[in-house]
């Protein structure tokens, strides 16, 4: 029985969750426990305006849940989530074992989670391009190569001179 760690992001109906968030959360947990899943962390993430209406709703409540479950039961869990009228959308992702501890630590720690959200939503992308920036991510203004005249050039590579093109033939 292969047991994996999963992250599930729910988009919940805001009219039903406003009246009874604990009841809706209980339904989500009940569905997972019905199939023998172990709930590691579960929390309301955010209330947001949607990019487009879903089932007539312009806003939604996001709820994030981390759990361990038998991988053979995932199709039944997914099916039950699709039948739940409180859930507008859901996304279940397998967590790579090397990130399992870190993901759960962020999910459980309110202060750490808030700092991560602030970092992601800041206009400079957090700490900026200095120390503390995300490795391997180059800010847009730094990622454009410059030619000799200081002008930005495209990412397709250097322009070839007509002489170089003629030498190829």
C-alpha cells in the first residue's frame, strides 16, 4: 500500500462557508478520513475575487489541506470532492518526499506562512535582487541582455552580421 503526501487546494463556495466554515471543514476532513487519510495540516488560506465567475460566484474561499493517503484511494477521494456542493474547484498535488517536511512546516506555522505571502505579494518580489532573493530567478530588468550600445536585445541570441551569414553558404 503506497502512501504519499498530498496537498489539496480547495476553492469553496463563499455563501456556504460564511455561515458554517467549521461544518464545511468537517465535511472535507470527513471525506478524507472516510478513505483512511491522515490529515497533517488544514487551514483557511484566503478569500479572493475570482478572475472569472464560477457557478455564478465572483468570490471564493481558498482552503489548503495537507494529508497522507494511500495512492490507490485517490480516485475515490477526487470523486467525492467533485460531488461535494461546497467545493467549486479543487486541485490535489503529490508532494515530493524531499519537500514534505518543509511544506508541512509552512502550513502549520501562521507567522512563517504570513511572511511567505508578504514576500510573494511585495512589488519587488520580496527582498529584491540582493541577498534573500529566490535563487535562479532573475528580475525582469536584469534578465535582458544588453548589446554594445546599452540597448536591450531579444533572447533569441546575438544578431549575425551579413558577412557571417554569407560565410555560412
